[in-house]
């Protein structure tokens, strides 16, 4: 499992989220834990946290173990 550090635009506040990946859902950036043996975001994935994309300045991934590359959707 990876962790993601989210930096917000409105302040110097950062939040660290332990999850497997994230994706854009409309105007929200949502972080997920994958379902059982799955390596992608699907219907069985558990939503951990969601933030408005307009409020997020950056997302940085850190990982304690080697995990195969998993594609994620990123808003530009």
C-alpha cells in the first residue's frame, strides 16, 4: 500500500492518506483502497477520501514497498 501527501492551495496544510490509488470523479479527487486481489480501481474499491480538485495544489506518492505501476487518472 502506498501513501499520498496532499498539499492544499488555501493553506500550508498537508494530509497524508494511506491508500492504493486515486482518480478524478467529476470535480472531486478521490482516493481508493483496491478490492481484494485487484490492482485497479473498480466497483469493489473502497473510497477513503475525496477533495475538490480546485482546493488541491499537489499530490505526492510515497511507497514503502515495490508495487507494480498502476495507471491513475490525473486532472490537468
